[in-house]
């Protein structure tokens, strides 16, 4: 068998990661570079495209240096979904990249619900109506900055921008395009009616291609990366979520990848597009012949916010003790019983996504009493994140007619305490994949498919390997079963109160 070196690069919300593998899928090296999420106004979430591009370049350079110059390199790409960058005639950004967690287009979405056929748009695009999708970000940008419209040549994702810098062409893979709200998941082309809603021409968007497409890179970027000394192929790859499903080894139509990273989702790979009558789940294409049904939640981005804003003492202790702040918080959590003595946290500081898709929901600490301590609040916070994820899991499970196994991926999956709480809430075993960077691993697997090294992900030997199994504690599961009911009641009361104040129509019935 021909020998190759595989590199998977994942541009995530908070950092760029790269892994180096041999042809059999054995992990040889990994690197990462972090960058910030900017929030210049309430509800705004964005990034400097060049900061992200620089991190991408740095991490790829560092990984290439560890590769052998004698063995061909194949690089697969992955990026976070739902991003938007307007660029001018020279491909230069006219604004920062608006990322998936941004809520600035909420009002536009709410107004559009009154005028468009919401369910028909969802049926074609697989995207529920929510401010995270680029279709609505475009309309917000046009309304807010009309003086810039004559300067805009293309609307890009962060991945499209990176690829343009390497090859000089505007191309997007099916996977990232299908998370824009403007791509037809059945025809695998830009959707004419969605483009009409967005007031965008297809010529203003990148050409769409299969995730298995090998792109042609200009000599100058190759030289800058130090890749000119190698026999290199770069594969366009896909979105981080669909690729995480592949990299986690959740490859069957009833196997779930439960990602808890900066963002996160529950996803199941299926053989045909599947949408939900209640519009609780999304459906994107992953690779040719495979779609992913899922429900997304804010996850680790909210966790990072909590640590940054409320755990200054623990961060200071971490610097002096040699422990990480997460290890200190986990020690707190272990001292508090399941249910946090009646304390609930609704983690909707960035609104709600699956299964409610209610952009007007906000965070809330409920049940706070004199006997509660900071340790109770921290456990309640983590439990709230898990409850939110469990409701998304239930919706996905109903849409795909059952889930038989769950793989836990993402940076927060490394927390043994969070993983155990999740297993206890779900009442299911959680399988921890051998390679933790599942999106980067999925990108490498897709790259291997593109060059013909394998014909399907299942044939990549290490993809199904399990490092650890987390089993639920049944007594805790019984406690959480009753708490989930109360949690859902709280959300319903909160959502109905919002709908009443706003004249109804904003709280989706479940």
C-alpha cells in the first residue's frame, strides 16, 4: 500500500488544531493555536479573519515541520459552521467574520417568520429559522451598512476566505454551504428561493464543490508554509460538526456523536436528507451520500464565559497551585449532590438553539436559597448545560428513530466530572474516542478518501477505537429524570412569558 502522511486541520471557534497521522491512522503529532471571540456589542459575536488565518497558518506550519519530506502529505480542512464575511473585489474583508453564536439578526428573523413559508424553506435547506444562519446575517448587513453594498463582491464563510488566500478561487464545500440557510440539501446547489429571500445572486457566493475536492494551491502560499519541499495535496473537506461525526467513529445511522466543545451538537449520520416536522433539528450534508441530522447548543462557549466572568478566584488559584481552573471547578462539583440542592441554571446567555430555536430565551439561575454556595452554582451551571444538550439529544433520537450508541467528543469531553454527569442524565453509556480532536481527524479521513486511500470512513482502521467508556450511575439517573421534567417546565414558563410580553409567536411549541 502506498504510504501517505495525513494532516487534518480544524478551524474551531476558539482555536485552530492540527493533527498528523500515518496512513493507518496512528496519531503522530498535534498542535493548536488559540484566538479570541470578540463581542463589541450585546449579542454580537465575531472574529478578525486575519487573526484566524494567521492561526491556521501557524498551526499548519508547525505540523508540517514534524512530517517527513520523503512521504507525500495530504491535508484535509475543517472549520466551524454558520460564519459570514463580506469581501471586496480584491478578496479583502469589509467587516469582521460574524460567527455562529452571533444574535444580531434576531429581529430580522422574527420579522421574516411573518412573511415567508418557514416550513418550506426548512424542508429545502435543512436549517431552522435562527439568527445563527448566514442567510439572515446577510440581510442584517445589508440593512445596517447599505453604503458598503456596492463594494461587496462575495459573501464568504471563514473557510471560503482561507481557501481563497491559498488558491485565489472562491469555492465552498457542500458541508459548509449547507449550514448557510441558502443551500438545497437535496439538489446540492444554492437554493433559488433562499437566494431570493436573502436578496443575493448565486454569482455573489462561492462555487460549491464536493468535500472530496482536491484544490489547487498557489506557489507563494505553499512556499510560505514550507510545503513547497513536499509532495502535497489539499482537500477542501467540510464543516467541523459533520466531520466530527466521522472522526468520532459514530458512523451508523443510529450512532450519535455528542460533541461538547466551544460549540457543540448531537449528530447522527444518515443516508438521505431527513428533516423534522416540528423543525427541532438541522440537516446538513457531510460527504457524498451522507447527511447529518443534529441539534446544536452553545456548550463550551457559555462555559468559557462563566469561567471568565465568575471564576477569577479560581483562575488565580490555578496560577499558584499548578492545577487548571477546570480541575479546581471539578473538585467543587464533586462536593455537591446531583440536582445542586434544588438549584437550576438555564444556560441561554446566547439564546436557545435546538430543540427550541428561541433566540429570546436568556440565562437564569432559579431556586437560589441562603444555603447555596458558589460550589452549588458551579454544579448547577454544568448540569444546565447537560440538560440543554439532553433535550437536543431526545429530539434527534426521535427524528432518526432511535440511537443505540453515543460517542462523546469535544474539548469538554476530557472532563471526567462533566462526562459522568452527562452519562447520569442520559442514562446511557458514553464512548470516548481514542483521538480527541475528532473534527481534525474527520478532515484527515475525508482527505484519505479523496486520494483513494480508503473508499469509506469505516475502512480507516483507527476511527472506531475507544479509549474509555463512561457508565451511568443508576441512582443519579433516577434523580436527574425528575429534574429534567422540572427543567422543561421552567423553560416553558420562561418562553411563554416572553411570548406574552411580545404579543406571542416567539415561543415554539414543543
